[in-house]
C-alpha cells in the first residue's frame, strides 16, 4: 500500500479568500496531508504581514485535521521538498491563469521532477475572486464580505481602519 500523498498549496494569501478555502477543503479530501505554504513574498508589497497572513490561514482551516500551515521564503520547490510533498497544488480560475500556471508547472517540473503539479478549479461561485481585487475593493471602502470568511473580513476592516 502506498503512503498518503502530501500536497503543498503555495500562495501569498493576502488575504485568503473563499476561493482559496474551497481549494484547500477539496484538496484535503484528495490528499493525505495538505500543507498551505504562505509565501514571505519578498517580491510583492503585501497588505498583511507574514505573521498576520499565517494567523488568518490557520484561523480558517483549523477544522480540517489534515491541513497544516507553514511559511516559506525561498523557492517553492525547496519548500515542497522540505515538506516531503509529491504534489504541488495550484488553483486555476481562467484561461489566463492556466497559461501562467502551465509555464510555472513546467519550470517546477524541471527544478523538482518528483513533484507533480495538480490544477484545481474553484467552485463556480468563487471563480471571479482574487486577493488583489478583494484588497482593491476593500481599500476603496467596498463591501467584500461575500468574498472572504467573516474572520478574514474582520481582520481586513481592522487593518484598513474601517
């Protein structure tokens, strides 16, 4: 019998959205362990600090027994190998996402041939949601409650002083 597969789901999660949560829940049903890798994102200007993003992700996945949350700062390939992952999970919302993600999967395959990339599409209710749009709408004082969990919404409003 083969060992349960460990899957890594890397991202910035700034903030974690209902679309991310949908993928995590579905991946938890498919794989033995899902490690949500919260990227330090040195290349991006994030609204939330790394620690705040880790806390948010932990808060919304706490009920999923086979989901772990960890941070990483280098190549996702190195993180996946450190976790013992055989799968890297990527969410794809659109053809545009797929084009970029397919390129990334090819690079990751070249860097870590033993780690397979698996694409999941979010439920149709969440396909239009992106962290970037959530941040932008919230910053402009728009209502983003339908895109994030209540705990995440509260953190977002506090962070923006709203």
